[in-house]
C-alpha cells in the first residue's frame, strides 16, 4: 500500500520570512494621508529604538492612488507589504487579514493618518513587552480645537454611561497588541473601533498610554449627520453585545414583558368595564392595549430565538478564558 | 520579552492553557499533552472562588481533612478574577500539594463560567462542585459520592437546616424552587445549593453559559436524561465576606426558566412552540373579526366601531404570522445542530 508522505516544502528563506519584533499594520481607510511620510515617521522611531519591524498596509480596492508612493518603496526593497482587498471590506476585516499574515509577536496597529507623535509607539510596544496584552494610546496632552473635543467628549460620555467603559480615548486607534490576543478577539463590522473594550472583555490586560497628539491630527473634523447616527448605533450594538450576547432573553424578555404586562393590564381593565356593561368596541385604548401585547410577545419570541442560537453554539465554545500562564505558577 | 519564544509555549499561550493536567474539550484549539499526564484522580472537587481571601485557606484545609480517607482526589480551585489575595493565599494553603490545583480565569466571568472552567479542568471520573464560602461542608462529599455510586448520574445536596435570612433568602428561594420544579419537571428541593456530585460523562454532555449554574440538574435532565437524586447536607451560615446575590435575580431566574423550558421542550422543534403562540394570536384575531362582523351586521356602525375592532383583529393576525416566521428562523438556527454528533447523547 502506498503511503502518502507529506514533505515540508523547501522554500528558500527570503528576507521577508525572518521573524520581526513588531508588525506595523496600517489600516488604510477613511482619509489616508501621505503614507510615505507616515511610514518614514514610524519606521524612523522603531529603528532608533532598535526594534526590528515590518509594515503591512491593508487597503480596500479604491486606495491605489494613496498607496502608490509606498508601493514604490516596497519595490525598492523596504520592509513593506501591501494587502489589497479584492472588494470593499471594512476596517475590522482588513485588520484581521493583515494580522493573519504578519510575523511579529507584537502588532502595532495604526490608522492611515497621523494621530500621535511617532515616538509614542515605542512606549506602546514597550508596555506590551512588559506584560500588557494591549497598550492603547490616548491623545494626551490633547491640543485639538473645541469642535473635535466636544465630539470626543460626547462619544465617550455615551460609552461610559451605556457600556461602562473606563477608557478615555477609545477612538484614537493607535495601539500595540500581542498578536495572539488580536487573533482571539472577535472583530467584525464597526466594532474594531472599540478594540480596547473588546480586549478587556476577553480578559486581556489593557493599558492606556499617554501620547502627545500629532500636530496634523488637530484640524477640525465635522462629519455628516449619517456618521454621527452610525456611531450612535455602534454604541447601542456594543451595549447589547457586551451585556446580552450570552443571554438575549434577559434583554428581549425585559422589554417584552414590560410591554406585554402593561398591554395586558389595560386589556384587563377594559374587560372589567365590558363586564360592567360599558361598551369598549369604540375605545382606541383597546387598540393600544392590543398593540402593546403584540409587541411584547414579539420581543419575547425574538429573545427565545436568540436563546436557541446561543444554546446551539454553547457546546462548541467557552465563555471564559484562562489567565495567561506566566502569571500562574499552578 | 519573557524569553519564552519556543513555538510550543506560544501555541499554549495563545490557547490560554499551559496547565499540563488540563483537559479542555472543545472551543478553541486544544493542546493535548498526554506524555506528562500524571495519575488520574478518581474524584475532583471543583470550587469557584471569587474574593474569598478569608475562606480559601480554611476551605483547602477542610477539603483535605474530609477526604483524608479517600484514595485519589484533586481540588480544583477556579479563581474567577478575584481582586483580593485569594489566589496568593490559596497557593500558600496548597503548599506544594499537587492535589490542589488553581485555575485562574482572565477576568471575573461569573459563577457559571467559573464552574464550567472547573469542570473542563477536572480530571476525575466523579466531580463534586461546591461553594467557596464555607457554607457547604466538605465532610458531606463522601456521602454524595457514595450515593452517586448507587447508580445515579447526579446527586444534589439540599440544605436541611438553612442558616439564612428568612425574607431576603429563604422565601424567594422557596418560590424559585417551586417554580423550577414546576417548569423543568425536575424535582429538586434546593437548586441554590452548590454541593452536588456528577458523573464525568454527564458534564461532558452539557455546556453551561449565562447563569445556568443554578439549573444544572434541570439542564442535565434536559440535555442528557440524567438520573438525579438528592440527599440532605449540612449548611453553615456565611462566616466571611459578603454574599454575591441579591433580590434582583428573581427576574433573571424567570428569564432563565423560560430558556430552560425552551431547551427542554422545544430545542428540536421551535416551530411548534411558535406555532402554538401563533394559534393563540389567530384565535384572538378571529374573535375580534367576529365581533367586528356582529357589530357591522346588527348595530349601526358608529365611526369608531367601524375601525377599532377590524384593526385589533389585524394586529393579532399580524402577531400570528410574525410568530410563524420566527419559528421558521428558529429552524434555520437549528440546521447545523441537526448535522452535529449524536454520540454524546448515549450511554
């Protein structure tokens, strides 16, 4: 009988395959700025700090013009890889795709625009080396105009009240993270924005590191109404995700029973009145009560469907994570 | 860095396990490390610990003393993200005793997850769960195990002379246990007592999430048809620390009960449950429609009369069709379930 033998493919060890300390993932979305300058700024400080690094630019298909200068650098042999998604993909997807390709034990994830002074990223990497799972930059001192600050305040006010976030600059988007931690955080849709929060929920140690704001980050940003609405929806989604993903019926059941019980109460009062001889067929209250009960039952039904989904998946996943081993001598 | 760059330790780190004796079953990747596997203990005592720095040392001592006669056992302390000195003290109390193992969770996940973590890491063929606050008495463990060996899959303890406050603890608990018995059909006097003994294979067949630890017998009965019995156990008043429960859990218990009813009766056929609800809604729609017709035929339809009754009828009709659609979505959610392994469900 012929046995199948799997031999490891003998690839020549190219320069790209050596291990690096830090993989810098640049998420090219929204408003890419001068990427070549960005590369030089970050590469310069990492080099000075004696850290070996690689750059990965993860970009949607439309970003070719912004990528042109760095493509040129890559061709000239810099430590740059460019990943172009074949179709428009969100930032979370780009980040995950790049993380799957990178070699460094530490990932430094930055947006495609200037946020903090470049020297700060070395502090972030050092914090992760010292044992944090995530080191997130917060823009401090912040030298923004008041328009930006008011927006940021409002965003974080909602976050801390709805979600209980204790982070002071989630939206900064510059952070260093252990690659394994990044791989195990469920990232999809718009939730990449809240990575420090999600990491904390997964039980990872998240540390905030003050970093002076970059001078180019200070221009006033006013978005369309749609952007603000979307942020609001993101926060609501996060609220549900963090509190109720394991127990959807708690949420839908509460909403549903409040509606159904109040509707049922009104129906009961109407019934008593009807028995007392009063006509109720011309009372709009009858419609309202019916509507409340209908809505309540619908909400509870949705919660039950949620529970089915959770239950079906429960056997293949665990809701807990064991602490990292080096802290544990057991 | 910590100088740990070998591929193996990176793999293990990423998985979150580096505990050689652990027996993670599923979920994320699994690192099997059989060569260094020690002798398997026959009995595992699982105790979730959350901020119990005063209780943990007496607990370790009490378990060790209670099981002195027994052959091979292990104590799995699951630290549920304590912020006090619980872990440190537990390590000191264990003092190199390899039978005492500590599993540290990355953060506070709650009692259910901690319990599940303990079950996942327990290696014994018999597993006993217990509270970490000394309210249960480890001297009851051998009795539970003896009862289990009579041929049961799960032996629950019930607190015979409960040392708790009447209004805030005993009465809600009495009501809750009645409700649980009625809804789940599992006759357990005291679901709130953590002291229970299980056969390993029962635990392997169920997964705990949310706050289901309160209903382990019901879940075990629903998912694997466990043979269940109960025996009286001792109960001590809480000596140290504060209780982590409050009255607010009543609403949560109600929601969880509904969940268990769902799992128990309709896990394989959600459409039936929703169709039953839809039938009720359609019946109401028909009643309102009939009332509308009667009103139209026999009475001069006033302005309001002409609208409200038909509209109410339509609302209930809408609920009926909505529930049917939800039931269909439920069947969609179950599709993969129907492809899963059935082997686990047989003895």
